[in-house]
């Protein structure tokens, strides 16, 4: 890689260029002819000013328009893609990835709840937030929809670290007032909503930060908490506030919801009844979903986060994207790691697992579909497809630089693959930890595998 500018930050109004093989999506390959869903620039140039793309095209066609453009990062043996987007994960579970468990509910009780109880301590939350961001950025993830936990400290810590990188994230206080240890439980239901509102006013749309109302899942909220959360969501939906929760992950969980909410038609209906479903609702997992539930998710314009490594690790169930993407009522789907149920922070590795989950059910997932789920598809789930997830004029300049020669073996193996999508499929399958070379956030290179230091905050600080 030839990088002329080693500092992270171009100055206000200055032009910055990023050049190389470049891929971006324009529409959904589950619903349209794959070959019409993306743009591939063989020697592309993205021109950036003040954190946004102002022009994108073949280098030879557009460079002449910008005589003042001097600062160009050239990426060879790489593929530049939009920064990847993780639609659902728990930063507060970073320290418990790979905890042995016998089932989802047992795993939550044994490892998750005690781990999250530690986030009352702001210093601990700050330490984990810092490690977490280094992990996602090193994997090429530039935006994420992140569970914090009960405590305001856990919310402040993740947003503060996100502000340092100027990343666009969604997070919020988790609402949970029953069926979990006292150390983690909201002591007072109405107080939990007041605290949510306070944090929402503090963080929603502060820079690139966005707020979500986050009931953990139906079993850990009283009907009153879901009702108040739903009312709050409906009052704030038009301001772009989110609702983020878990849905239809495992049969034992679905059975428990049926016992706790006997008057509701199904799990989805619990959330719908309390006003929690809308165009900015994100539902994680959705492995075991009945047709009437898909209909509701479609009607309410909700998005779904597919978490394959977590579903395999916890033995939950198998996501069916062909059901989600029924052309009669297509539901938006994006990729997610679900760390710490998920076993790593890499969206690329999730794609490898998603393929296997599909194959086990006699379906497959193409490289075009996969990369869409990691970028534009995920942006649609987060209702942000007008500002992130694409390399196009007007979009925020978040990018990942995929290494097409991450190891000696991978380079050799890829030499037998024809075309970029065949190569990408091999990379997803190999699941390497170092296949992201550099990460740009709003036009600034915040991560570079070959730079010292590898990470820089948006203001250039280490
Ligand atoms: N359902 C409720 N909470 C959780 C969680 O933390 N992880 C997963 N995978 N499922 C959940
Ligand atoms: Zn989760």
C-alpha cells in the first residue's frame, strides 16, 4: 500500500482521495438480478470532503475534475468496500466470548448476567468500550447497533468512545425489570423509562450518535415496562429513535414468552401489542418465525439482524433468509455478530457461517448477497441507507479495505479464483482474522494494520 498521508485527519474543506478496486451496492440482490445490484470500479477513486464522498468513479474519468486533490491513499491488492455494519451485538459481553453453555437461557444466567452486572463501574465500562472499538474497527466494521446494559455508565462509556472515533453507532440503556439478578435489574420500572429519556436527550443525534430504546427481550420486562417503552418509542419514532430487542431466537425462549404472555398470538405480537414495532425497530435473530409473524414484521417495516455464529454457538435455531426475503413481503435483513453469543467481531466471518447455516437447510448464499447483507442491506435494517453503507456522493465516507493477499496461502489460493466475487467467497470461507487492512471513518483512516500506531482517534490522538 502506498499511503502518502500518514495522519488520520484531512483538514476542513480539504479534498482526500482513496483509490483502488472498489465495490458498492445499489439495490437488493435477493429481490433483483444480482448483476444489476452493484457497482464495481476496477481502478476506482472516491473523492471525500468534510467526511462525505463528493464524487466516486473510475480514476481516469474523474481525477481531472479535481486538480487540487493531492492527498490520495492508493490501495493495491485490496478491495475497498463501504464500512461494514453490525446490526446487533453486546459490547458488554466482550469479556465473555466463548463461555461454555448448555442453552441460551442457561448461558444468560450463568455468564451473561454476572458479566453485565460489572458495568455499574464506569472505569470498567470505559476499558471494555475501548477494547471493543479496536476490535470492530480492525475488522472493518464502522457502524454498529450495540446493546449496553442497565446502567447509565455503560451507555455513556460506549457513546464517549464512539465520539472519539466519530463513528455512527446506535446504542441505549437496556430495560430489564424482572427475571434476572437484582444486581442487574431495573429497581423501578418508571425510573427506568425516565433514565432512558434522559440518556436519549443526551445522546440522540449528538454528532453521529443515535439512541435506541432497548427492552432486552419480552421475558425480562414486565408488561408495564414494555408498555411504557412502547409509548416512549411511538413518541420519538419521528425523531429517528430506534427500538432494539431480541425475537424468536430459540424454542425454549419462545415457549417461555408464551407462558408469560398467554393472551398474545405469538412472540412478535407481544412487541406489536405494546407499540414496539416500527420502521426503526431492529429484531435480533428471528430463527423460528411463523408466517403471521413475518407478515407483521413486513407491515411494520422492521429490520432483522441475522446472527449466524451466535445461533450456531448457542444451538438456537437456523435463520431462513428465503423466508425473510419472500418477494411478496420482503423483510429487511442485515448481518450481525451478536458478540458475546457470537464468537468473534468479524462480519466477514459471519458471512462464512451464514453460508453454512443456509447450506444445512439446502439453500446457499452468494458472495454478492453476502456483501450486500454486510453493507447496504444492514444500512437498510438500521434505516440509515441514505447516509451509510454505500460509496456514493453524499454518503458518509466510511470504508473498509479488504486485503486480497492477507496471508501467503490466501494469496496463492486466490490466484486460482476468477473474478472478485469468487475471491470474496474464498475469503469469507477462510475466515481470517487479518483480512481487513485499513478502516476509514468519515474520511479519516482510524485503523491501518501496517501503521504505528494502528489506531488513531478522529482528532489524530492515539
Ligand atoms: N436474549 C436475551 N438476551 C440475550 C443475549 O444477551 N444474547 C442472546 N444471544 N440472546 C438474548
Ligand atoms: Zn443479542
